[in-house]
């Protein structure tokens, strides 16, 4: 199952993939509900349109994308989209256009649809052998398309099909795992299966810096400005400890392995990389399945260097930035949410009466406007339960800063 906030933050859609059903709930009116049944077509993913009044469902085997209107209850569909990892299509930031990859007669192309009528605007062929995904720049001027998963090639097109440029690393590299535009559109982050993150200039399409997502590959210079937070158990038999998480963070050190003296160096495991920019583009967080318990956070405002590493006791399932603040939430399949901000790091147990909550997904409530709000909502999704947490953003940030200054560790 999955849960998706509408972009306006007023609706929640819950998708039951095994049953092919999507249910929609209204936050301020519990009596209003909606149910969409895909029937024999099945369901692999469900997404909101930017206007928060349409839901796009991808069927089994990616045979079609159905578009359901919550206004007039009508349904349209996009036939034979190309199967790609993740969402498989992308909206512009303004919400007026939708880009969908397709493959017909062995030829790969991208179609651009108008969301006002869901009619075709343009179609153009791509220089890809196996199109792996696409995304728009946040200023809606460029469509980024990448090859994968075997080849390493990122292409930058204008919306009507003109190729602006391409990026291919000079060294031999394994295929692309994910591509993310920074909210400012100035940078493009490319994660690959060889545990590397390449940061590319969004204007020249040249590489600015390359980072590793394996601690074994880092040297003392890489870790010079970084703070390593390690999750450790709390040994307490007091009655009060049951109200708080049984783990906390401590500031740890990392010993650089002696690569020269090692006859058979241990190669880090390869894996998919997930990346996400903070809302201000001041930070980027990255996680590789090759290092399942490590989360890396890099600074983009000043130094373009590693700022923090989170070492968890369990493999990381998901992580997500708050919509407005430099505030990152992480989950590892237990009943805790781990919080990082530039002020510090802490662990919070989610109250859940009479049941165990194994959190595997996190969904921040979208918020409009530029002024930060005192409270925000975070949906935590488990295998059988979903909880909505109302959080005091200011209080949590102050707690993180206070905890980090005490004994170089923090808990909550």
C-alpha cells in the first residue's frame, strides 16, 4: 500500500496495489470519500496531478496510465507508456504540461500533454537505447532524459525536442540510478550504481563535483567538515524510558582504512542511489543500497562538501525533506522517525496505541506560501497502519540543537 498527499495538502489518497483500489480522503471533511477501482487492469502506482483534482494510476505491466477526474468523475487514459523506474512520467512545476516516455515500433520518444485538456502538444524522439526516466527542470525550460540502467548518458532537451546538451562521464561508469534537479535549477544530481553522486552544472552540463556514498571510499579530506551521527541503544531500566525511544544519536568518529597496506581491499557493495534536495537547495541527502545503514548529507551553500553522515542500527527505508525548512525525516522500518537539521539530530518514537508500527514511508504535508509555519503534518506509513503526526517544527529544531550540545549525543 501507499499514501500520497495532494499538492494542496487538502486530500490524501491511499493506494491498495494488490486490490487495484485507490481511496481518497478529505482532511477537513471526514464524511467525504472517493473510491477508484481499476478492476482487471490492476495498479502499480498512483499519483496526483498538480491541480489536486485528478489522480493518475499506472496499471499492471505499464499497459496504460488512467487519469481520473474528481470533479466530473470522468476517466481518460494514456496508452502504452514506456516502463521506467519510479513514477514514469513528470509534470512541469507550473502544472500545465505532462511529459510521458513511450516506445513504439522500437523507437523511443517523449510525448508532451496539456493538463487542461490532456491532449497531445508535441512528440519527439530521443537519443536513448533504453530510456530510464525523465524529469523537468524547476523553471520548466528543460526536459532531462537519461539512459539506463546499463548505459550512462543524460540528455537535456527543450520541450519541443531540440537537444541542448548531454553528459557522459569520461571514466567507465555503471548505469544511472536516479537524476534530480535542484529547486533552483542550477544543479543536477546524478546517482549511479557504482555508489557515486555526480553534481552537474544545469547551464553548461559539465560535472562540478563527484562524491562517494560508501564510507570505505572516503578519506580524511572528505570527512574534514562532516559530523557523523551514530544511533546507539539506551541502557535504562527506569519507568520513564518507556515513553521515549530506546536509542539515541551520538557523535562518532570514523577510522580511515589503510588502503595501501591492504593486499585485498574490500570493495563496497553496489546498489541503487536515492537523492533528494532540500527545499532551499542548500543541502542534498543521498542513500545507497550498497551501504543500507548510512545516509549522507552534503552542503551546497558554501563548501560543496560532506556535512553529516547518519549511521543507523537498521537499514534505511525512506527519507524526505520538509516542504519549507531544512528538516530531514528518516525511517528504518521500526516505530521511530529520525530527524536531522543543521542544528542537530534526534530520534522520536511515534505514539501508536496497541499495535507495532513498522514505518517504511514518510510523507510531509505540502504547504503553500513562503513563510514557515509553526506546525506541520507528517504521515508515517507502515505495513498495516498509517499515522498522521502533528509536529511543532520550532520545538523539534530547538530540541535537536539542545540535544546535540549535550555530551555530543541527542535523544527524545
